């Protein structure tokens, strides 16, 4: 096998599990990409570019891996909560219900999407570091669990819960002071993090709940996102379980425990293989079981909150090459999307890969810089990626695009947000239409 073929094979491991290059139906001696039984070329002809595609089979496989691993390694009740901040729409909410997933929502907007998608109250969990009055009102009305971030929020909640007919359960968010190995912007559990409460503040909050008769039944922490080594979770679990043990002396029992989510994925072929979901779930489950045994605590219901590791591989972004430019040191491929639909390279220096939609094993012509059309020098999705010679009008697919792209997209330079489609058993379903100029102007009010 040639070096170019080997490179293509490696990159294909980043694509959804149904992805395959097959003989073109329209051109002899050509291979073209299909995902979920659908030809990508045909999808573009129908829906245009940029285009985001979600493969149902890949999503299903990831959800099943989490549920199966929890059943295998954790001997008590458990649940998988999808971290909606990765990407949330009514279609994703409905998919989550297929797998009995809970939904982690931040703020009234995501709560509203969850409700519109038919999520039952008992499976809606609400986060937020600075919940507004609107956020708290929506959470009290629609959520089964509210994760309390700070003491002031708890006091505001107490006033609302006095008159609430159906009171949601409360969990306290711990700031354990232990970081995971990831980009600084994705760390959330360190001592000076803006998220959660110190151990002493958690004790104060728990006593406040007891004094005011509030329905506190769980503890939560989250140390960061896109990590591969679960060891720091063990340290944070010790702190959380020590708090649970201390509170148990006063008669409180921890019914639920969540170490958040954040398990990583491979975005680039250099990062393969993908981190195993089983490895993460086994480590957390065994740590909780052993920690509770050492402290003579009953096993709580264990809640994991994956987002990226459920969604990233299931999603691909499809772009069209609009121009090719050779400068003194670089070959530039300009595409019709970029930082407006994927700000992660500019924000985190995140690495991605790409493949041509047709004939991927063409000879490599050296490194290419793949950039978008926006008025920022930082609008570069991929740097120095070995690529074949590509002509204007050709299609590129960027794997691992399912998480934190659409959720963080913008209208920079008047960009219209792309269409999103769902691929399942050879059928393509539009789940979010392409934004139009009418949409872009809908909020404007003339002077």
C-alpha cells in the first residue's frame, strides 16, 4: 500500500463509522465518499455548502458504549447525561430520548430546546455559573435537577422553591482543586476556576439546604474537557466522597454523584487511536465503588455527562474549495466555511484533518493550509496538512465536526449558519435549514 493510501486509511478512522469510499455512480474510475448510505456529492447538490452531516449509527454506537460500560462496571443505578452544550437541537433531543439519555442544559435557551424536543422533566438537568432570574425560573418549572453553582444562587433558589409545586432536586457543584491535562481554556476544576464551590462552601451550602428544607440529594464536579488520562478524576472523587462522608454524620445521604464529562477524542490522525470509552467508564466506576467502600457509604446513582465523546465523530463538515493560492511559503486552499461555523482552531489551536470527497488517494502535492473566507488571519481551520492537488469547486470533508462547532457558530462577516442534516439508513433528513438573509435581518430594527 502506498504512503498516500496509508494516510487516507488513517484519516478515515476519524470519519463516522458508516463512511466508505465507493465507486461513483456518475463518473467512471472515480471513488466518492458516502456516509450513512448517502453519497456526499448528492447531499451537497441537494443542500449546498457548507453542510453539516450527523450519522445516526455513529451516535447510536457511542451512546450504547456508555450504557453498556456502566452496566458492566457499576453495580448500582446509573445514567448517561448528554452535555447539550456540545450541540443541541430538537432532533438531537429526540435522539437522546431513544437512548434514555438525560439532558444537561445551560440556561433558559437550552432548557427551551429540550422542552420543545419532548424531553421529560425528570431527565433535564440544569447547569450554569451565573444563572439569571429567567434561567432559574425555567429550571424550577422544567427541570428534574438543578446543579447549584454558588451560595448566592442557592439563596435565590430557596425563595423560588417555597412556592414551587414540583420541586426539582438540587446537586451542589464542587470545585475540587484538581485539574485535568487539557487546554487552559477547557479546565474547570482547578482551585481558581470560575465554576463551583470550594469544599468548605459545599459544606455551608449543604447545611443551608438542611436548615431550609431544600431537596438536596447529590454532588457534582467537572474538571475539564478533552482529556485522555482519567487519573485526576480519582483525586477529585476522593474529595467529593470525603464531603459526602462528612455530611452523612449529620444524617444526609448522597443519592446521586456526577463527575461530569470531558472524555477526549482524536481530532487528527496523529492523535489516533480514539480514547476508549470503556477505559474512562471503568476507571470512574471502580473509583466510586472503592471510595464508597472505604467510607462505608451506600453507592449513589452514578451520572456521567459526555458531550464531545458522543457527538464529535458522528458529525462531518463539508466545504467547497473556492480558490487556490500559492504564496512564498504556503499553498492555500480557501473554502466556503471557517471560523464562523468552527471557531475552535482560533480559540484553542485545535487540530483537524480533511479528505477530498472524491478520489482521496491521489498523489500528495505537499502541505496545504485550509482557510476560510473571513476577515481574520486566524481564520485557518487546518495548517500544513498533506493534501493532493485540488481544483476550484472540489469538495472537502472535515471529520470530527459534531461537537462545539454549531454550538459556537456566529454570524461574523454576515455569515449565514449552515444547513444540518441527519443521515440514517440511506435517508437524509434536514434537521436545521440554512440561515437566510431574511433570518439575518429579522432582529434588526430601523432607526
